C-alpha cells in the first residue's frame, strides 16, 4: 500500500492554525503530512508551546514517508 501525502495549510498566522500544525507533528501518522506555512512562524510557535519540532524541507520527487512523532 502506498503512503498517502496530505497537504495542510496553517491558515492565518495570528490564528490557531500554526499551533495545531505543531501539535499534529507531536504524533505519528500513517500518512506524510506536508504543512504549508512560514518555517520561522512554526518554529516560534513550537518554542512558545515548549514542544519539539523538526522542520524538513518538502521535496516533491521523494516518495512519501509516514509522519514520525516529534522527539
């Protein structure tokens, strides 16, 4: 079975969307999650939430991998 790739937009920078994206990264998922957002904004929100976050650049030619949990 092929791993699905799901693209998520973080929405309005001053809204809850960036926080939710950081929270999504804390758990493993059977699909690859690609978040469309400003890297610095996501890193800042992760620091404010005191949560780990590893940002990986999206590469369209790479086959999707399931989302690993942040550590």
